């Protein structure tokens, strides 16, 4: 078996490889943005765990091609990376609301 990048390149050509690489780069950018926006240590921990899962899977597919459940899990991790900024933003909004409730000031 070949690695996943070569499999995509041989099966779909550049038309398949370029969007796959763009998907991976976008997922990493979303994780970086999420980490910068996080204020809680639990959110930072979640971002680090997703980063480890994504980068570990990306390193693994350099040696083998993913089939079946591992491929599904990989795309689930990429999907989680895509929604992580929304999760972090929601937590920041809750923190601002809690602070405004404590001080009695309206935002």
C-alpha cells in the first residue's frame, strides 16, 4: 500500500489532492485560531487534544492509506477542528455574561 497522499494523487490527480491539502491546512488554521481565542485551560486542553489527533493521523497517513473506520475517524477529527472556533467563542460569550452578571453591568 502507498500513503494516503499518493493514493489520492493517483486516484483523483491534482483535482483531489489540492482540496485535501487545503482541508488539512484549514483545519490547522482553525485550531490555531481556537487556541488563541480560548480563555479557559479546559478549552486549551481540548484544542491540544484535537491537534494531537489531527497531526498524529496526518503523520500516520504518510506511511499508509486510510481505509474504513480510520478514514472516518480522520474526517471526524477534521470536522471537529472546523467547529472548534464556534465552541470556543460560545464559551467566551458565557464568560462575559457571567462577569456582567456579577458586576451588574450590561454588555
